[in-house]
């Protein structure tokens, strides 16, 4: 049996889960305004309640983003500090990959994951079930919506993520009956999904590192494309 920690940052807070292989033993959550101050005490309490110490762990996993800059930075700095102090290997999970895999539904030809990047921008992941193809990036929401209309005309598209909640009216207006909006809408991937993916990586000896770097994506694009692209 292998125990490990998985840490998930959200737009509202930070969640830590203790796993035994792919099974969640216990989860703890704190508001993002207190996360930096309470991270270590929350972690200590979680381990103590499960008669576990850091030395019992096989690795520590975390969502590397994309997401809100400050919370992401705080989480990864804390995880990197733990890794340095304990010499435990770290495993990072891409948050867009995680939400697409957690809420994959082959009933719909296209799934679009949208995470709010603020100021009219989104982090996006687009997956086509027939082609088993996935694209990710960062764009202005208006540009992305225009490109999706051209690339997938008259196609059922499932929208997920907190960006889909924010731009629900625009989605319904543009795509009408082709827009599938989950109810309830998943805002991000769960900490359980972060743990499941990380355990899979660990079993295959993939992605082990001593430092996690954030996935920001915003640095990838500075200008709006003049015509639709394939992402």
C-alpha cells in the first residue's frame, strides 16, 4: 500500500487529500485567504488524524495549473518546500488535462473546458472524442468562441469549467441547441482526480521531479489571431 498527498488549488481555496493508492482516506479544505497561513497546520492535522507522518509517504502531487496566479504560486511554493525538506518526489498534474479526463463524455463529439483567466480571457482545453485529439491554450473568450463556431459547425459541444459558468449566456446565444451545459457544472477538476492521475504517473515512473513549475499559459499568446486556427 502506498500513501501520498494530493494538493488542489481552486479559485476559492486549497484542498489537501491523503490517499492510499487510488483511494481517498480524508480531505481537508481551507479558503484561499487563509491557505498560505494554514497550509502546514492543515497538512499536519490531516496526517495526525490518519496516524501518518511525512516519512510514510511515497510522493506528493499537486495541480500545476493553469489557475489563479497567487493561489497557484502559494501552493507550489509550499509543495516545493515540503519536497526539499523531506526529499520526497513530487508529481505535477495539468489541471486542464485533469478536468477533461474527469468529465469526459463520449456522447458528445467535442468537450470544451474553460477556466477563467480574467479580463475577458480563458484557459481552454478542447477534446474531440472521434479523433481522440486534445488542444490546450489561452485566448480571448470572443476569439475562442468565433474559432469554435468555424471549426465545429453544427456540432454538439459539452462545456465545463468555471469559465463556462461565467460565459453561460454567450455560449447559449452562440451555440443554441448544440451547447451542452452540465448541471451541476463542474468548476474545476477535483482533488480526487489529481490524486488518481498522479498515482497512475507514479506507477509508471512518469513525471517524478524535485521541483514543480507552474503552468501559466498566458505567456503563450499576446495577440489575437486574424483567422480561426486549429489551436
